[in-house]
């Protein structure tokens, strides 16, 4: 085994990050606190799915395995800042991740990549600044699904609950040959009209298009079999 391979083997992996008690506590508390203030699920389910999607994006586009791991780690940790506050949670989360990953032995250069990805995942002022960051954006914004809705009373759904609950299926398809990333959604239009999806998620779709462009890909949105972007 080469020196580089030995070094890579000693670096923290996604599995190590997921097993860390501090990470587990932070993800769970972030989810608990967002629930208290009425937000959709932001816990282990969202963290795991976002991590899996980011992994798939980077791997299918041919990035090296360490970059894939960094994408998976950044995506898993991207929402931990919610345990402090929803406001600016991306910046708080980046700093929390830095402390955790330092303790786990990650190099400063790799921590910088993860921090940049987490700190730029929100559409208000975030931008894809690296391949890892672009993958996190695409993964996070594509997780729209009824399983994220925590309000048990449909009669009190706000527009975010209604739109998320209306999505029966979502899948981010990466076609490395045509260099396209396509978000495919199946929406129950009896629950929410497609226009409502755009009303609350247009900024996210623009951010996804820019993230896909950073990766050298086009971005498409297909809802109920109809291409809309």
C-alpha cells in the first residue's frame, strides 16, 4: 500500500461520522428543534437520503472516491446548524462540522471543502463553490416528499406541508452520457397544483440549475411526466 493509500485509509469516512455520538445527538436535536417551529423533517432520514443522493451524483459523474466521501459527509452534516437556530443555520452548521471533523482527524484542506459546501447550501445567498458543494445543493433541494411532513392534521396544512405532502415520488436522475441532472416528481394535483410547487421552490430550482452547471451538466425538472425546465 502506498503512502497516499495509507493516508486516505486513515481519513474519517461517512460511516465514522455517522457513528459519532456527537453527530448523532446534533442531527437528532436539529430535527427536534425544526419540528418545534413547524418545519418539515430534517433528521436522520433527510441526512441519510441527502448523503446518498450526493454520493450518487458525484460517483456517476466520475469524481474520485475521496471527493465522493466528502460529498457524502457534507450532505449528512449540512443541517446540523438547525440545533442552534434556523436563521443562518448553514453558517453555524459549517462551524460545528469543522469542530467535529477536526476531532475525527480530517485535514484542514478537506474540512474547508466540507465547510464551504455546508455554508453555501441555502438558496438565499448560497452558491456552488465546489463539486462537493454542487452535489449537496442538488441532493438537498431534491428531497421533496410527503414523508417529510410532520403535521398530522391535513386541515391545518400550510403551503409547504401541502406541496411536500402532494409529492408521491421524487428521484434525481443523473445521466453521465448526456450530462444532465433531472429531478423527476410525481405530484398529486388534487392535493396541490404544480403552480404551488413553483411558488415556493422556484429559487431552489434556479439554485439546482446553477449547481448542475458547475458540474458541467444541464438541469431538468419533470413533473408528472411533463418537462417543465
